[in-house]
C-alpha cells in the first residue's frame, strides 16, 4: 500500500519542473514507534509499524553534471555534487538528507550523477513520524533502481542512518529506517538492533492505532537527543564495571540487574537508563502478550512507556502529556509519545469499533485545554517499494 495521491502529485511536479516525466519513482512510508523508545542505539529491541503516509522520490536524466533536487512541498530547488561530503547551506538543509544517501551509495559502487530529482511527502514535518527516514529510504530505493543495482535491505537502512548522522547532524539509531523498509500490512515489526534481524508480528484484526498530532514541531538534530545517547553510553560503561558479565550496551542489562546497581552509577545516567532498560523489558514481554491476545496488558505498557519518558528520560512535553491523559480518559487501551520526543505525536492503541468515539473525545478534551490537535487512524502498511 502506498499513497497514490502523493505519487501522482510528485510525478506531476517533476514533469512540470524539468520538462520531462521521471523514469524512476519510489515510495517509502513513515512510521510510528509503538514500543521501544530510544532502544535502537542501545542495541535493544523495538515494536514499530510503517504507516499509510510517506515520501515519493522521482528521478530522470538531466544531461549535465550534478544532481538537481526539488522539494515539491516548499517548492524549492537546489543543486549538489554527489561525490563530495560537503553539506549544503542551512536554507537547503532539507537537501542534506538526500545528498548523504547519494554520497554513501558511492561506497557500494553506485555512482549516479547528471540527474534531476523531485520528492514529495504526505508526512507532516516535525510530527515525529520519521519523515526524514522515509525520504532517505525512498531516495536509496530510487537511486538503486535508476542505476540498475541491488543492495541488501539492511545495508540500505545502515547507509540511510549514516546519512542522517553525518549530513543532517542527528545521531539516530536504525529504528526509523528499518521501519520504513520492513513494514508489513496490518502488523508490527519487531526489530533487534544488535543482530539487525526483523520479523513481523500480527496485530489482532479488531485493533487500530490513532495518531494524535498536537502540532508541536521538533527537529531531533536541535534537541537533547544526542546528549541522551551519551548518557546511555555512560550508564552502560559504568554498569559494565559492576555486573559480572560483559555490558557492551544497555541491552545487556536485565531489569533486576539495573535495579540492584542503579544507585552506584552516575545519577543522571541512571535516570536515563531507567527508561531504556524498562523499554527493552517491555518490548520482550510484549511479544508474549500479543501472542496471547492480552491487549489490555500490552496497552498498559504503552502508558508505562510514556510515564518513564516523562519522568526519567525527560523527552516528553506538556502538550504530549495532555494528549496521553486525554487518551487514557477517553478509553484508549494505551497511549504514548511516538518517536524521539520533545514534540511530535502521540500514538494510541484502540479497538477499531471505538476509534471514532475515542478520537472525538481526545480532540474535545485537548481543545478545552487550549490545544488544537488533529487525529487520524493509522493503517499499518507495507514497506518501501519501487513504483516505476
């Protein structure tokens, strides 16, 4: 499943801008993070799902050196040399996500130059739904197809992550890129970021997710994201000296081991690790809960996740907290911030038959508190694909 309207619009913009239709068109979805917040760079596990919103990327030959790139929603066009690692100036920061992909594909023998490109997405920018990862993955799929090359999906995810780390300045993990690549229809993706293995987990037919966007924009590159990662690495290093087995990352620490040693390490690092170790524990217990059909217990894990986001990792904000509480009061099975935090959106798990009523109650409660969120039902969707 892909957003046909966005694909049609992207092709039309490309044709109008460059005077020729694209020869290669790709699409990659955004994602919602269901459980496993900030666990990816701690070599942990996550539940996520690709969504029915994403980015389309178009390519055609230009006949001259360089890459011309148009952002269809601004609209704005810039050019860059794909063989250099020089970042574009700030007003064209959006192009760095694409340039990084072109640059790192060259390390895999994929050297594409002399092309015109256009991208367009249906993911609200700053909503915490991984618009940047969708753009990176869509770019990689399109460039590979245009060049007639193949690359393992894991390698695509890794180079897209590398692009975001080094060209966009956000030291993110692999969750967003893997979710965009490995999405499955009406299912979750369980990803292990130590082994880089993924597998689908079926959702019960009678549940859906709501995405509630309070329109608090965020940019992870400008947030405390990188500082949180440093704290997690410090916690792992200090716990390694206290626990009688190797601790290479917080993935290696059980909840019981953490509880026994948290007061012996740096207080701030321990505070951040409380959330991450708890999340890894919740994901693994959640696999069993879903298999047993225990939705209420699984939903409670979402509420628990948001609570430690709020109190321990401190990556929530007042607006997200209001939305989560509104979802709880409206009868959602669970709700939490989705994504890096410090803005973005809330994901809520609900029975399909209750979705409209719960959605309406959440909006009503939030408006009474001065927020004006939008909400819609999320359809778990298939991963990135080539359209043309």
